[in-house]
């Protein structure tokens, strides 16, 4: 793996000396390799530690037969979303529904229940894996208080810039004192920051993730401009019902799937070849036996390409797997991880990010998940006898409007936790935050 990183110097040289910068910007949507390089500039042994751990993970993953289905016990990871939006651009303040939908995408992709798995070409069926990893918005914060797992910060700061990612500036989104939002305990929560990481420019960098490093996480703020462990996503590249768009890119939530893949230890299918700027490098893949080798990160969705010769178990050679989440292919082309990738991710969860599995973020009231706005609230008793209570598990601010069975407004703009219903019958209680609304039906006896 060492040779991978010697390519960086060549890469920067290439980008300055050629006229392919616009093409490069498209291929450079993921800042994973930049993040590793940047961290290494602060912690001199960082890259070495990351690679040592990766080689260890790889060895274990490859020791198992390539074509063995992994998965099994479902691991659940608590997530906190930090929505850091600029005062001048309220569209960056994504609605809860966009956040919930991203959780849904992750849960589908990491359980292989995404509808587009049916697009996977049959040749890859033997190597396609099911991670059996699930995600839910944290129910409790680091102080043990109930939460909905969403932090919203309005800021005047800007982060990053065009061209080569400015990691020191982007790291500001992870720090309250720089106009961003401080991480929750990175051992216990998957922190995902969402904001403008291209400083108002058309987004070239869509996401960044830090890899498992095999070292304790550094204390927050110990070095001002370090990247904190977690994932950072451009606000336009998030979710699949996002009203913001990116020219030329059909966003369907796979930016986050890809970056969470990195966070859980997996690498690009063609590692560090930077869209072919360095020519064909078949040996420069992710090192996994079952992930088909390809000479460069793919753009588009070319199903005819077979750039490198594979020796995958009894299968032998396979085409380039543009369906892989860890490729650079179109998001709408991606639908699968391989068994080897699954093996690495599950190994990382259990052995290197185990704090996630015992996090207070998973300590939820029975049956409650905050992946849906409606689940934030309990309206009781139902049926009622004239008095209805509304309980918000997450402490989210809300207003209440009460309608009768024919839709007439009985009460509006209530903000208390108790409602008096005037007579017997069916009522509809509308609970609204500034972003979301849910209606609950109540029968009054
Ligand atoms: Zn990547």
C-alpha cells in the first residue's frame, strides 16, 4: 500500500500541469485520501497507522474464502447529524425529512434491501455482500439527555474552497469556536456534519471521511485544525429528497453510503489513481481478493468495461464493478458492496469502533427510534377521557393544532403539553415543528 501515497506528489503535479482540472474536480468528489494526507501532515505517524490497520483488516478479510457470505448479527450505529448552515443560505438548513431519508438510504444499502440491487449484473451475485449494519439517530446525547440526534447550527463562517480541498478550513465545520459544531464523543457516535464545504463554489468535493486508525481518538481541539473522526458531507450531496441540486450529478444518498464505507474501513475499488491521470494501474486497487480490480475510478456507468484481469477464486475474471459503492461511478449506478468489503466493515465495527455498539445514543425508550418525526412524540392516553397529553421525547419545540372529525379547527397554536377535548368523538392532533408536521388521531370517550 505504500506506493499509493507516493502518488500524491505526482497527482498535484499533474493537476497543475495539465488542463484537466474541471474533469479532475468531478473525479475528486471524495476527500478520503486528502483527509488521510492532511491528518498525516499533523500527526506524522497517522498514515502509517491507518495503513497498518488496513493491512491487518485486509489480511483477515482475504484469509476467509472470497465467496463466503458475511453478515449475521445486525450491528446498530447511533448517528448525530450536525446541520451547519450559513445565514445567507437558508436552503442549507435541510429539513428533517431529508435527514430521515438519508438514514433510510443507509439502512437499505447496509442491509442490501435497496431496490436497485436488482440492477446488479448476475456475474457479481457470488461476491455481493450484505453488511447487516443499521443506523439510527441518537436518542441520548453525551450527557444522557434525550435528543433527536440532530444539531442545527446557524453560522456566518464558511468552510473549504474550490479546487484542491482546503482541509484546515473544512475542519472548522467540526468546531463550535470556528462557527461549526463540536463532535459528540467520537468513540460512541458516528458524527456526520452537513454543510457547504466548498465555500459557496459549485461543489467539487462532496464528502470526506476519516478511516479507523487503530489509535485512540485525539481529544477534541487538541490540534486546532485537525479533522475530527467522522464524516463530512456537502449539503447538496445529502439524502435523496434534497431540494438542492448539483449540476451533472444525480444525488441519491450514495455519497453518504460511500463515506460511511470509508469510515468503516473500506477503500476505493481503484485506489488513488485519480481518474486515470496516472495511467492504468491494475495493481493499485483495494487489495481485496473478491472486489474486481479496475485500473481507474469510473465515471458514468460503463457496463462494458473490463480493464484488469482478475483471479477471483473459482470465478476468475469479472468486469469492472461500477455497481460498487466504493467506485466513483454515478450514484444511480451503485448498488452493492462485496463480501470482502463487508468483512472489513464488520471487523471494524466490532474491533475498532466498538464504542458505537454500547453508546448512550442507542439507549432509547422501548420501541422508539427517532428516524421519523412522528416517533418523537407520544400522544396519550388514546382513547382519552377529555384530557390528552403530548410528550416529546427529544425536547424538540412544537406547536399543536386540534381538529375535530370534520376538519374544523378546535384549538390552534397550543404549545403546552396537555389538551382538553370538549366532547366525545374523534380528534386529530397536528404537531408541528418549524420543519415537520405529524397528525395523530385520538378517540375521546
Ligand atoms: Zn471515497
